């Protein structure tokens, strides 16, 4: 009983499923029927719904208006089906709808020059009646769909100037009616499909500005009606196919800027309708085929930037339609052919720059009066410029720079009234600028720099009121700048640097109100800056360095708000430079070696883009402005040789891009800041000749790009941080004349690029590290003098083969001079004096002066006394010692004898004294001798009595002594 409802429920579910399935089928069929019966207006409204229309180009697309009246729509005669849609340059965006595939009758679809994105829908391949499809100049991406080849009736396909990628689909060869294929200015790669030759009616093929590569297929000869083939700026390689010579209809051939190689095929001479041939920027070599002279329709020929050689075989007498011939940047030799030109020539542009052409100025060109632009620059032409140059009376640009022309500029050049640009720099021209140049009313540019011209700059040049650029750099012009320079109202660039000009700047220069670049450096100009300079509101760059300008700056200069580069270095300017800080656009300010005084203006910090600030060698006072924290772009800071005081401002911490800090020769004090170690780009730090004290922060070792570290002549103390060994890029390391103590850190061996090391005049101790011998690039000097180093000179210093100066003097070094030092053949200054060295000096050091070794008493060998003399002297000194010992012995023995004698005499005197005491008072004390003689006891001699004088005899001390003894015993 319970199973029956269950079965009933199951049967119901089955019937429900069948019902919904049937409903779904009916619904799908209904939608399909509705779709097939939908009008074009329905699909257009669906297309509109997917587009963004900010300009209202689709404003009247609504059911209330007949579709044939909608903007951009072209209807068929039945007024129901559309055959054309043109929304070009309508400002629409969005994607190309797949619903376009339902517009079965459409023949023209133009959505070009909008902001459409997304990909090209493959559904467009269903438009079997489409003749013209233009989608160029949008933001369409993705691949070109292969289905596009299904549009067999398509004649014009222009989808370039997008962001299309991938390869050109081979199916494109199926569009046999195609006349225009334009897919340039995309990001396509791969190669040209060989099926391209099936497009028999193709007239224009535009592939330029992609990344297509490989060879140009020979099959292209099948495009028999091809008139325009533009494939420039790709990566095509290999030879130019000979088969291209069969494209008889070809008018434009542009293969520029690829990697095509080989020679120019002579078969191109068969292209009798060719008007434009551009092969520039390839790798073509060999000679230019003379058969190209048969291209009588040719108007422009550009073979520049290849490796072509040989002479120029092209003759304008045959190429009578030629208007532009460009052969620059090759290796062509010789000169211009004799019969190059006819008087009926149409040639307007002749560019032969950067070849190896030679000879004198080619007079054959004077037969081409139609030439407007002539460029023979960067060749080896020589001789004088012809006076008949004015035959080129249509000339607008004459470019002869970087040759070897000599002589003076012919006055006849003033007759070429059409001349706009004159480029003669980099030659050997001499003489004066002709006054006739003032006739050139259209002249806008004159470049005469790097010649040997002299004389005054003619006043007449200021009659060329169209002049915009003057560059006379590197000549010998003398005298003043023309006072009438202010007439050149359009002048933008005035470059007179490195001449011998003198006198003041003319006040009228302030009326050249278009002036942007003024370069007067390296002359002998004097005086002050005229106040009229305040009118030069467009001025961006002014360089006056290496002159004799003086006096304070006019305050009106602060109105020059466009200034970016100022270089007034090496003059005599004085006072404050505050007027130069009016521009917030400054990037470079160089006032080195003047007499500016007072504090550094804090307003300088308003130039947030300042990258180079050089104020060295002035008389600036006060402290470094704290506002410098705003100079985050600062790269070079030079405040050296001033009278600045105070400490280094911590605000410089913000200048993370700084590479050079030069603050030597000031009165700065305090400790070296730890934040210096955070300047990762720092390459040069010079704080010498100040009063900095305390220790060197170990954080300096973090400045891994540091090349020069100069802290000498301060009051720094403590040990040299081991972390400085991390400065592996260091070239110059100078800590001399401080109070450093302790040893040289062995980590210095890591500074393998050092070529100058100065640690003299400190209190460094310990031995000289062996590791110094590993600094193989050390060249300028190794100076460890005037310290407290002990021990021996490490032999490893003999590895410093590039070393030129070595100073170890005034230490406590001992031992021998290592023979390895004798290998230092580059050494020309050596000082080992005032140590305790001994032994033989290496023979290679014999050429050094005596002062190099003084006060080392144990040293011998040239330039000191020879070591053999030293040995003999040592032996002589040993004999003298023996003599001295003998003398001492003799003196000692003599002294002993004297003492004995003195003792004996003392005893005798004592005995006499006793006798005297016992004798009678008064008179002479005497004794009677054996023989009746009387002795005078007050004398050492025997004195006879007066009555016995004749029998007097002499007796000795011995007898006297014996007798005395006998008397005593009695």
C-alpha cells in the first residue's frame, strides 16, 4: 500500500522533466526564429549598448527614428538593410561587438580613429558581403583572427595603428579580391606568409613599424598589381629578392630600417614606374648599381645608413625626375661625378654626409641651381669655398661642417638671399666674417664654431633680423660684442664662448627678449651685468665663467623666473648672490671662485630641482641653511674654501641622490654625523681643513659607492673604523693630520681599488699590516709617516707595482728594508728616514737621495756608505776597543804604582816627623852619621858640615832608609 504513492510521485517527476525539456526546446527555437527575423536596427541597438559615446555620435540611434536616418548609417535601396556604417573619429570607446556578425548585408564598416579596445571578434568573418573593413587607429589588441580570411569579397582591410600581436594569419591569402592590406604600426611578429603571392589584385601592402622578421618571400612577385610596398622598421633579413624586379607596377618601395644584407639587386632597375625607393638603415654593402640610372621616374632615392662603398655612379642627367638623393652614412669615396647635373635639374635635396668623399668643393654642383638643401658634412673635402657659390641661388641650407675647408668665407655668400641655415663648423676657416652676411634677411641659423676665424664680429650681422641661433664657439674673434645685438628680437641661442672678446656686455642685449641660451664664457669680457637683463624672461641658461666680470649683481635679475642653469664661476663678482635665487627652476648654480660674501640665501632652497650647487672659493659666512632639506634632487654640493661655521645640517639627510659633498677649508665643527652613512649614492666626501672632532662614524662604511674620502686636517680621534673596509670602490683615502690612534684595520685590504692612501701625522700604532700589499692598484702614494708604527716593513709592500710614492718616515720601524721593495720600478719618491732600519738598501734604491734614508744608523749601501766600508769600520772600531782596554790597564797599573810610592813617601815623612819632635828646639835638626857626617833632616839630600865639605859623598834613599832603621832599633 505504501509503494503506490511513491510510484505515482516518480511518474510525476518524469512527466515534469519531459515538460521542461520540451519548453526549453520551444524557447530556443523561438529565440532562433526571432533572431533570424530581427532587423538590422535591432542589432545596431545591441551594438550601441556596448559602446561608450561621450560625444553623442549615436544620439539619434533610437526606435523612434528610422534606421536609415541614424548617424553613420547607409541603407540599401530597400530602406531595410544597411550596407554601410561609418563611425570614424566619433570619439566612441568600448569593444567591437560580436553582434556585428549579424549585419549580413553590410559592405562597408569603418570604426577607425576611435578608442575601441578589446580584440577583433572572429564573428566578423561571417560578413560575406563586406568589401571595406577599417579599424585602424584604435586600441585594439590580441591576434588577427584566422576567420578574417572568410571574407572573400573584402577589398580593403585597414586595421593598423593598434596593439595587435601575433602573426599574420595565412588565411589572409584567401581574400583574393584584396587590393589594400594595411596592418602597419602594430606589434605583429613572425614572417610574411608565402601565400601573399596569391593576392593578385593587391595594390598596397603596408607592414611597417612591426616586429616582423625573416626574409621577404620570393612569392611576393605574384602581387603583379602591387604599387606600394611599405615594410620599413621591422626586422626583415636576408637579401632583397631579385623577383621584386618583376613588380612592374611598383611605385613606392620602402624597406628602410631592417636588417637586409647583400648588395642592391640590379633587377630593381626594371621597376620603371618607381618614384620612391628607400633602403636606408640596413646592412647592404657593395657598390651602388649604375643601372639604377634607368629609373627615370624616380623622385626620391634614399640609400643612407648602409655599408655601401665605391664611387657615386648616379647621374642627375639621367635621373631627371630626381628631387632628393640621400646617400649619407656610408663608405662612399671619390667625389661628385663631373657630369652629375644639368641646368634643367629638379634636384632639391642632396645629402652626402658622413662618407669618405674627398677633393675640393665639387664645382659640378653649381650646375644644379635647383638645390635647396646641400649636406656634404663629415667628409674629407678641402680647399677654399668657391666665390661662385652664389650660383646656388635657391639654397636654403648649406651644411659643410666637419671637413677640411680653409680660407675665408667668400663675401658672395651674401648674395644667396634664400639662405636660412649656414653650418660651417669644424673646418679650418680663417679670416673675418664678411660684412655682406648682413644681407641674408632669411638667415635663422649660423654655426661657425670650431674654426680659426678672427677679427671683429661685424655689426652688420645684426641686420639678419630672422636670426634665431648664433654659435661662434672656439674661434679667435676679438673686440666687443656688437652694440646693436638687441636688434635680433628672435634670437634664441647666442654662443660666443672661447674667443678673445673684450669689453662689457652691451645693454641692448637685454632686448633680445626671445633669448633662451646665452654662453659668453672663456673670453676677456669685463664690467658688470647690465640691468636690462631683467627683460630676458625666456632665459633658461647663462654661462659667463672665465671672464673678468665684477661688481654686485643687479637686483633685477631676481625677475628671471625661467633660469635653469647659471655658471658665473671664475670672475670677480662680489656682494650677495641673492638676485640669482629668484627662479624656482634652477638645476645648476655654479659661482665658484668669485668674491661673493654674506650668508647663503635660504631662498635658494625653493629650487626643488637643484642638482648641482657650487659655491666654493668665495667669502661666504654663516651656517649652512636648514632649508636645504628641500633639495631632494641635489647631486653635487661644493661649499669649500669659504668661512662657513657651525655643524653639518642634518637636513642634508633628505638629499638621497647626492654624490659629491665638498666642504673643505671652512670653519665647520662638531662631530661627523651618523646620517652620512645613509647617503647610498655618495661618491666623494671632502671635509678636510675644518675643526671636526670625535670619532669617524662606522656607518660611513655603508656608502658603498664612495670613491674619495678626505677627512684630513681636522681634530678627529679614536680608531679607524673597521667598517671602512666595506668601501670597496674607494680610490682616495686621506686621514692625515688628525688624532687617530690604534692600528690600521686589516679590513682595508678589501679596498682593492685604492690608488691613494694617506694616514700620516696621527698616533697610529702596531705593525704595518701585511694586507696593504694586496692593494695592487695603489699608485699615487702610500703615506704612513709620522706615526708610532713598530716592527718590520712587510715584504708584501713589494707587490705594489704601480706605486709611485712611499713614505714610512718618522716611525719606529726596525729590521731590514725588504729586498722585495726593490721591484717597485714605478717608485720615484721614497722616504724611509728617521726609523731604526738596518742592513743593506736594495740596489735599485741607489738613485734616491740621501735624505730618503737618514737617521737609520744600521743602513748601508748606496746612496749611503757601502756595506764593505761599514764592515771595515766595524773592525777598526774593535781594535780601538782593545787599545782602549790596554790604555785602561796601563792607567790602572800606573795608578797602583803611584799609590804605592805615595804610601812609601808618607811613611818616610812620618818617620821624619817623629825625629823632629824628639830633637831640641830651634836650629837645624841634625844627626851624626857613622862617619861623623851630619844630615840635614829638612832636606832629601845629604848636606855636609862646613868643616867636612871636601869629603862629602852622596847616598841613596836606600841608605838613608837603612840607617834610619838602624837608628830606630837603637
